[in-house]
């Protein structure tokens, strides 16, 4: 099951991507986010990673995958 989500979050960091140990061509992207007094790292697509900048707030859309128990951000729109 996949659950769609939408949330307003501020980007606080963009660490370098990591690569798979089994396949060095497979890259994983994450961004540091903050919402209120809670902060953490969320996985995202390469497109989202390229669109966002630390210090800005965005409306993110994402998808929770129940099979893999993971949340991945799939789009970002700069909040005005």
C-alpha cells in the first residue's frame, strides 16, 4: 500500500548523496528538514534534491510505502 502525503517543511541541510554498496551507480538522496521543533532527514528523488535549497520552506508531496516502511519526498514547491 502507498499513502500520499503533503507537508510544509523547511530545508536545513543537503548532505552529499550516498551510493549503494552493491551497485555504485545507484544513488540515494536525503535532505535535512525541520517542522516546528522537530527535525530529521528524509529521502527524496534526485529531482527534489536538485530543486531545493537550505534555508527555504517548501510544500512537499511524498509517498509512504508500507511494504518498505519508508517515506520519500517526490515533489517540492517553494512556499511564498
